[in-house]
C-alpha cells in the first residue's frame, strides 16, 4: 500500500466532511426560508450549474497544473464558502440569494476536487485495483462520511443555521493541511489554446463508444436524480411529516446503502463483470425510483428503498469511474473525467428546475413518475452500449496503444 494512497484517503475524509455538511444543510436552510418548490429548486439549479459551465475548463487545469495543487485550491474555496455561511448565521443574515451563491461556490470547488481526486487515484493505484480503490473513495465520499454528517447537520441546525458551517470550516482546513503531503506527478506544459485542449478531451470521450454510452446513461440518470433530490426535502417534510433530524436520517439511510454494498461490490464486479453489473444496476435504479412514486407515506419503507437505491448506484459508479480511468490515456484523464461530468451532469440544473415545476403543477409524486420514465431511457442506453463485447474491444485498444504494461509496473496498489 503506497503512502500516497493512504494520504489521499485521509484528505478525502476531511474534505468530504466539509463538502457533505454544506451540501446537506443548504437545501434544509432554504426550506426554512420558503416552501415554494420553484424557489427551492433554484438553489439546486444554480448549485448544479458549475458541472456544466466550469467542468471543461477544470479538466484543462487538472491536466496542466500539478493535481495536488488543484485539490488544495478546491479545499481553500470550500473553507471560504463555509466561513461565509457560518458568519451569516451568526449575524442572522442568511437569505435565499446568499444560499444560491454559496451553492454555486461549493459545487465549483467540488468540480475541481472530484476531478483532481479521480486523476490522483489513477496515479497511485494500478489498473487491476481501480474498482477496489474507487469503492473505497466512494464509501468515504458518500458512505461513511455522509452516514455521520447528515444527522449531525440536522442536529446542529437546531442550535443555529450557521452551526454546521463552523464544523465544515474546520474540516476543510484539515483537508487543506493534509493535501500538502500528497505527491502528484509533474505535468507537461501545454502551448495549446485551452479550447483546443478541451476539444481533445471531448473528442476522445465522444469517439470512444463505451465511454460515450456511459456518459449518456449518466446524463439521463443525473437529470432524473436532480429532479427528485431537489424535491426530496419537501417529500420528507410534507409527505412523511419529518423534521430536520428525520431528513438527516433519511440521507443517512441512503449513505448506509453505500457502506454496506462496499463490502461486496468488488466481488460482485469480479464475478459478473463490468457489463452485466452496469446493466443490472440500471434495472435496479428504475425499480427503486418507481417505488417512491407509489409507496404510502411510511418513513421506514422509504428509508429501505433509499438504502437499496444507493447500494445499486454504488455498483454503477464504481464501474463507471473505473472504466474512464482504465480506458483513458494518462495525459487526457483530467479532461476526460471532467468532460464526462460536464456532459453527464450538465443536465442536473435542468433536472432540478423540472422537478420544481412538475411538483408545483402536478404534485410531489409526479416528480418521481417523470424520473422513472427518464431512467428507463438510461437503462436502454446501458443495455445497448455496455455489452461484454464492448468491454472486450475497449481492453484490446488499451493493450494496443501500450498503456497496460507501463501502468501495471509503475504504480503501486492500494
């Protein structure tokens, strides 16, 4: 196990605490200011916008600047955003416009941090260990940390709207200190115009059929997920009748699915292969989203479905991220990772906006009906484009361009 891999995990824990606190508390604070679904969706729309407007340029930065420095910058921005919310809460100056701005800033830092972390994982872990490494990072980001963070955030809000932000400030500062010890490979300076660099990453992604199919499926799924998550706080408040702690517990149930599935996802992928794991994951997503639309207002049943849904999504995400890292040349990895996010997650602002308008016009459950139909499109895309044959062909391309042996011998497993 390399020191770089151990340190990177420690950075991820601290950084995800800060990020998780901010992302979980902003929607709840917004819901204390207004119950208008359209206004609430605005926080999510603007909060998701950086994935569309900033991702492509972030990829160029990640491929041109030492990746540990990019990660440090992301946590510095995260700390500033958390400090702003903390001070505003102390001064009783929290407003919806402020929350909208902070949502944009927090997600912008997330764009940089996630892209840099994904590229750093591929630097310190050999290809055969990528599924295990990505599982670990996903557990840290979405499982262990978010299992603890949402209930804590809900509890702290009771003592003041800015209280969770103070803890987020401390966590971001710790992450910033730890990242100084992460060594990353030097980058080759590029004389190209940034737009040409962006185009190069996009071309590789679009022309690689396997990666394109994953991106299209994620794009449709992200639209559906953004619509439902934008309205989930109202689902919990109005349909389930729960308060801030209950909302945190629901998010914790989702995170618990990540944690539990992490113990078996590696064996599942080894047993069934990427193709069938990704296809069947999409089936699971369709079923669980549909259940939200028809379940009675039983909190325990909703928590069980959230658990099952997140476990399914964990399997998909491990295979999705590992595929991009495995089948992309190292010099293009930052741009391909962020190009995927721009194309796949760029629809999330529209999804959040659609969720608000559908809820306002047809009721909360109609949002999950719409999301189910869209997720079926993702299922069809995955079933047609992610066959075992497609993965075998992608493996041959990797070996053909000479990536296999150098990466296996020059990087240590974690």
